[in-house]
């Protein structure tokens, strides 16, 4: 039986060796009665089991004379001799401090930590296992500032783990040093900067810890690390504790790190605390934070705060050059819509268009040209963007040909004679259609007209009429806003206004209009040119066209237009009408925005306001004659009508609406209702076709020069389109249309400049 028992013990020992030799187990001390005791340090003993050829490390339990804890059982003498000194030395603070009875599950995490990190001291192990009571043991205190193989102390570990209580105890009771750096040059503060919580940083700062502004081996202060990792609250705590924003690291200042890694919250925190960092230059390239921005969102963050969009770095590059080289279309568009100059020369004399041509990036090329990039600027090697495209491009020959023609056309505009002075007896009328974001088409055509005449639009016309988006532009023209500014404004505005789903919130649109026109600016504050903005009075049936004016309306035999009646409330006179309200009323498109009080979008009755504007001028002149003021009458001589682009005609399958008798007919009827409804809306708001034919005929009968410009678009662009790529394509087609009609533009410019 004894023989069988020894076999069983041997099998059990071998089995244990093959499972987990370092698992802590409870054992009977009697098992080691006949085994060789090799070493003893304190309560830790090392035995050799001759029968199973194993070495056992055992911890004696003072509370029990019969039981012990086996710490390991290994088959290698080398392993046993290697681990025994570690166990006997590093475990002592724990088994002397922990309350009895000691259990395997209590000791196992400590043993595992010791084995996984043989370079750690007892202080490291106490922090990692969360056994804070052991930190006060004398031996642990003696090991408090010992470094591991990576150069980290126990305080580094506590900060890296985010153990607030442990950090506080290490600082207040254990005299842990805060100025020790690891192999990466990181202080405990660097480790704390990696945490989501700011509490550890606050605890360190409350003890006036060193290292808050120390630069590590990789060129980062704790604030650099927080910005790189997007730890916003930690970054705020660091700055609150004395972290400086003007310490140079490997990637410049902390603001540059935040921009490089697109950490918006950290960038906002820095700019809120230190606004001067907006133009901070990195030490290597001399670039501002805008040079480091990678996304449209991060670029907008800086641009909205007034960052210089055209600043050149030490390498002679603007932010637009950087984004173009990296093919970042959305971010480049953000710069262009905030006034970036596409013709600034950078490194080697290249403009952004030179760089875009080398990349063969279609969207960027179109965007740059649409925003005024010159295709015939030479770089230091004598190359134009067109020459680069001819050599490297695979599909841009048509684009370059058209762009070159546009450039030539622009230079030809300068030959138009200047505005002649003297008495003018013929009035000029500009009419702008509605169309939502497609007002960009209107702006692009007005820019071409301005270049052709070399005069601002407001100096070329005596009357300006507009509907919806055209009405907003008409008011902007009257108030002296430049066309280039308005183009950028529209691109920026769409992101603010078209948020969420239809119908959109009115507040963003109203805030936008208040900011641009002022909250208290009245219609009559600017009297020239005269402006007409259409809207629809929707407090009556049928609805009635209403015109907002900056002049007194013509008063003929009918009732004065602003008089009250028993049924309807009086309308506000021009002298009291606020500009932003007039703009909002004209743009209150149903299903897109809520009505502006009693007013709906003027496009419901006059999406092309030409006939209504001509009628208004006729009545105005007639009223002057009636009052004996015939000398003030100026005959209408030129009418310029601009559209927002014609969508392509598509085939309609059915507009038949009938009472269905079966499911198939129900489906056909449903499709018919949908198509008929769309057709009715399109017909009511159509600004081309019959509306243009009538206006042209009206002008021919009155001997008035009539010009209609509206490009044919290849795709239908929605009124609330927000895609920059779609809108750039739309403007590109507008540019090609302007080139095809360049002679008309030049003739029109000459006509507008003549008395």
C-alpha cells in the first residue's frame, strides 16, 4: 500500500508540474517531513522532493502549525534558485502586513505580478495589486524610488494606472519623488497626462510636483501628450496647474500636436486659455496651427477665431499648399471659402494649382479654378499649371483648355471702357431668381460681370430685384458686400443652415441674416440702387405678392399698399422694415423653413421676378408723372435676368391620377400623384421657359435691351445641397457656360457702362 501511495504522490506531483507550477496552493506541512530543506528566508522555505524530482517553495503560516502555502513547484533547479530569492525578499512585506488568514487567492495576484515583472520592487507590486496598506512597510518605503528596467518608479505605475488614492498616499505619506524620469524621459506627470481623468494631474499639481513642463526623449511635455491623445480634461488640469503652452516639442507647441492629431477639444482648451497660440509658429517649419490642420472641422476651428489663412511658413507654403499636396479636398475647400488666395506662390514658386495638377486631383483642380486660380502663372522652373497638366494629366485636357480660355477672357475684360459720367436717362435692372444654395450660380455670374465691367455690381444697376436666395443677394449687393465674399459666405452658410432634416430650424438662418445685415438695419438706410425683394402674403386666400422696398412704393388709384383694412393687419412701411426680416420673409420656402409670420417664399408667385420688377418700375414712373415729377422719370433701358441653373429634362412615365380598381392600378395611381405633384411645384416655381419668353417679349415691345443668363446643369442640384464636390461641379459648369457666352458678357458690360 505504501508503494501505491508513493506512486500516487509522484503522479500527482508530475501532474501539477504540467498544469501550473506557479499556482499557489494550500498544502499539509506533513508532506514535507521527509523532504530536504535547502533554504529558508524568514517564513519562506525551499524544499527538494527527491521522489518527484521537484523543488517546492513554501510559505509558513503563523496562524497554523499544520498548513502552509506552496508558492511554486518546479522541475528545474535553476528556476527554483532563480525565483526563491525573489519570493523570499519581495513577498515579505505582504505576508507580514496582510491580515491572517492568508489564502491562495489573496497571494496569487502578488505572485503573478512578481513573476510577470521580475524587475519590479515590492513598491511596484503593492501599487499594481492595489495593496496600499503594504506601502507603509519599512522595506517597501526603502524601495519607493527604485526604478524598474524601464526606469519607472512605483509613482510612475500609479499615475499610469490612474490610481488617485494610491498617488495621493505615495506623495503625502511615502515621500515618493516626482522628478525621476524613466528611459523615455517621462516623469510621473507625463504618465498622468495619458489618463482620461484629470484627478491624478490635480493631485500631482497640488503637491507642486516637478515635471509639469519637462520635455521627454520624444520631445513632449505632459501637455503635448494630453493633446496628442485627446485628453481634454487632463489638458485643462495641466494648464490650470502651470503647464506652459509655449514650450517647444518635437511637433512644435502643444497646439500643433492637437491639430496634427485632430483633437478639437484640446485645441479649443488651449485657445480659450491662451488665444495668442492661434498664430504660434512651430520651430521646424515656421507653420501656424492652420498649417497642421488635416480636416475641415479643425480648419474651421481656427478660421472662426481669425487665424491668418494666407500666412506663409518658413518653407514658403500657405496652409492651402499643405492641404493640396496631401489631397485633402474638404479641408482645402474650408480654406478657400474663408478667403484663401489660390494664386499665392509657395516653395519653388508653385501655386496650389501647380500642386493639384501634379496630383491629378480633379475635385481640387476644379475648386481652385472656380475660386480664381490662374492657370498661366509660372513657377520657378517656368512651368504653368496647364503645362504640368499637359505632361502628367490623364483626363484634364478639357478642363485646362476651358480654364485657360477663362483666364484669357478675364484679361480681356480690362479692355472694356470705363463708366462714362454725365446725365443718365436710361435705368438698368438686375433680376435674380430663387434657388436656395444654387444662389452660388448667381454669384459666379455676377463675379464674371464685375470683372468684365471692372466695377462693383451695385454701381452697374439702378434697380435690383430678387426672390428667395436672389432676394438675399439683392440686399447684400445693395449693402456693398463683394461677390467673392458672398461666394465664400454661401459655402460657409450652408453648413449652419441646412442641419438636420426638413423643415430646418429657422434660428440658424435668422442668426446668419442678423449677423450679415445687422439686427436693426432698416430697408431705407441704403437708398441706391433701389431694391425689390419679393415675398408672398399667406394670411389671405388667394395669396398675394408682396415686395419689400428701400423706397416709397408707387401709389396709384388702388389703395396704398401699406394701409390697414378691416380684415388684415397693416404692413410695415419701408422706413420701419428691418432688412434681415425682409430677407428671411423672401426665403421662407415651404417644407424647407417655417413661414416668417404671415410671409412665405416669394418663389411661390415670382421665382423669376423680372416681370414683377418691370411692372413695379413702370408703376413707379407713372406715379412720378401723376404727381408732376416727370423730370425724375428714367426709362428702363437694360434688363439683366440671372437664373440659378436649368436642371436636365427627364422623362416622366405617368401623371395619370384615377380611381384604382386593383392593386396594380393603385401603384400606378400613386406614382401618377407623385409625379403630378412634383410637376405642379416645378411649373409654379419655374423661372425659365414661359417666364423668360414673356419677359423677353415685354422688353422687345418696350424697346428694352433684355439679357437672360442661366447655365444648363448636367444634374439636378437640390436647394439644400451641402456637398462641396457637387457645388463645385455646379460652379464649374457655370464657368464653362460663361466662357461659351463670353461675347455676351463683354457686350453686356459695355452696355451697362454706357450712358
